[in-house]
C-alpha cells in the first residue's frame, strides 16, 4: 500500500529563518511526487511535481528536491505569508491511480 | 474565474438528514475527483470520474454516499442519513486526461450536529 509520511507535523520559524520539510514515501513505481500548499479553510493549491530522483524545482522562496525515498521542501528566508499547511502526495506508475496524500506540515512564520 | 467551483462552501445539517454537494470542474478537464479531509489530516480519496463514467471508488465511500456526473460536466456528491463522523471538508478536483496535475476547488465544509 502506498504511504506518505510528512515531518515535522508543525514547524514554527522566525521570519528569515530557513528550514526544510520532509516527505518520506513508499510506492511501487513512482509516477510523480506532488507538493501542495493549503491555507486554512481552502482547497490545496498546486506547487510542484517531481518525477525522478535528483530532480529539483524552484518557485520564489521554495525549492523541492527528490530522492528515491523522500522529498524535501526547502524554504529560504520565509515570510509570514508563507504560513500554511504544506501537503505532499504521490501517484503510482500504474493505471489511473489517485493521489495519496500525507497529513501535511503546518508551517507558521512569525514576524 | 475558470477554476474548480464547489457549492455550497459551508453546510450545517442535523444527523439523519441528506445533503448534496455540487462541483463544477475546469471546463476542458474530463477527470473529476472527490476527496474528504478531516482536521489535521491530508485529503483522502473517495471516488473519481472520467467523463460520465465512475471509474474507481474508495472503501471509504460507504453505501450512504453516492456520486454522479451526468453528461460528464458537473458532479454531485450525496450523503444520505448523515452521521457526526461525516463532518469534514469535501474537496473536488479536476484534471485533464493525463491526470498529472489535480486542481482543487475551495471545498465544502460539512458539519453534522
């Protein structure tokens, strides 16, 4: 069974204090790993897709990386507006399987 | 706004009542997904459609849940005889045939009292 484990569950940073979120996954044949951002009371917003180990994607202060067992979301010099829950999801490389999500990391950035 | 639209945004119902939610996907997307999310958890897959065909249902989708997508456009999710455990955010997402990227709506927050 596909599994996604995110750590930490919650993270509190000072503005400008860089850090990383972890997503460990178990899937039989990875078709893609996805990062989403979710604000309270809203639906997830797509950030990145990574397909193979060694791949990296960047968007503003966020950088996602992928290995064969985990992905990291690096946040450089975060701002209060980066506060949100960050969700990781995987899709298996067979058939039309749905995304399997982790529980998310709740990030708070304090000014 | 051409994103995924869900209605209503919030629903409060008494235990035992039936509720129905609607999702309008991005117009050119032929795949539509329903997920459920409870507090502190990630979204959990319920079911998905390709055009009007319901191709997969999760074990989470009990007999009290039914989803339809007539004519392959909008979709409805009905919950019969609601229970307190049904309280959650119900999320709809859509994608193109490749299904690589899922775009989510804002969700419907259901509270069963």
